C-alpha cells in the first residue's frame, strides 16, 4: 500500500481493472452493511471504508451507455 498526498492509504488494487472477485467483495460488504443496519447496528469503520472504496472503483469502471 502507498500513502496518497493527503495521507490516506490507497491499495495497489485501486488501479487494477474491476474483477469478479471485486464484485463479490462489494456485494458481500453491501449485504453485511444492510444486515447490520436492519438490526440497528452500525458497520465498523473498516467495513464502511472498504465498501466506499469498492463502490467508488465500481462506479469508475461502470460501462457508460
């Protein structure tokens, strides 16, 4: 991992193309977060951050059309 200019850490994977594993991880994170919120709990900061990063990458590579 490398630190960005603003001090945040960015995974090397952030520059790689979106893969099936990325999609499965995104879906699992999403399901877990939804389940937690239905129970009235909040996801951990780590899980929320991972989900946001995956969502941003997913949006960036989504086909336009």
